[in-house]
């Protein structure tokens, strides 16, 4: 049972990282200003987004396991009364995925907007 739960957490967090990558690209594109900007300013925005993701990586994993795994596992095992283990596995995966994706995307967005603020103020990116 322990390996199955570990597999569920791994699948959920891997999905969260992949979803954050694709959503984060859109968030960074939205943070880019409309007027032409120097390459250093664009790099500052991208570095801010990466820094936000790196800072939130471990906390999102831990909160995804604690909050998402607990709520998702309980909800999944309740829905699948006949197949309790597979319902818990699906619930844990979806719970970890949801919580970790939300936290990582919020941190990427905050990092990108902080990088934009620094770039528009003229703080050098290199």
C-alpha cells in the first residue's frame, strides 16, 4: 500500500510540474510589457518567474502531500466504495496535483510580476 501511495503522490506532483510549466509560460507572457523592451528587462522577468518557482518547489510538494493528499484520498475512497485503494490513489493524485499546481502557478506569477516591476524600474538584469 505504501508504494501505491508514493506512486500516486509522484504522478500528481509530476503532473503539477508539467502543468505549471505550460501555464507559467502564459503567465510570463502576460507579464511582459506591451512596449518594446531591452533584452535585459525580459531576462529579469523570466528570472523572477524561475526564482518564484524554485522558492515554492519544496513547500508546494509538502503542502500538496499534506493538504491535497489528505483531502483527495479521503474524497476518492469515499466515491469509490467498492474499490477503496484505487479510489484513494486517484484522489491522492488529483489532490496533490491541484494543490501543487495552484501554489506553483501563484509563485511563478508573483515572481514574474516582481521581475516586471524591477525591469520597469531600471534594475539591471545581468
